[in-house]
């Protein structure tokens, strides 16, 4: 597991105007952190992936392109053993 030296969002942090509530950080990587969270509107568990800060504009653009590609691919998959992709914001 890579360390990105960024502090975790505290449990209870609200995102997207209160739609999601962070429970705990699940994965730490160079490009993004993933959090276990709750969709407060539909009362369901979700995983939120948040891009980290980068030292250069080029690194940030590359990470955003990777993330967008990953999101596009995941949105096309439908399998009971895979998570359902909901949104990018």
C-alpha cells in the first residue's frame, strides 16, 4: 500500500451537500483514496473514490483522464460480483 501523506477525511464528513456520509478510509494509494460511506438518500452503503492532490498540472490531468476512463469502463459492466457504478462528481 502506497502512502500519499494526505490526512483521511474524518468519519461523519458530509459530501455532495449531505448526500454521502464518510464512515472510514478503506484504501490509500498514490492516485486516489477510497472511502466506505453511506448514501443518506437511499440508505445504502457506497464506496467513494477521491483523487488526491498532485504536485503538477500534468499529473492531475493524467489522473483525471485515468479516472474518467475507469468510470466509463465500470459504467458498462453488469455482474453480480462487481460493484455498481453510480456517478462522477
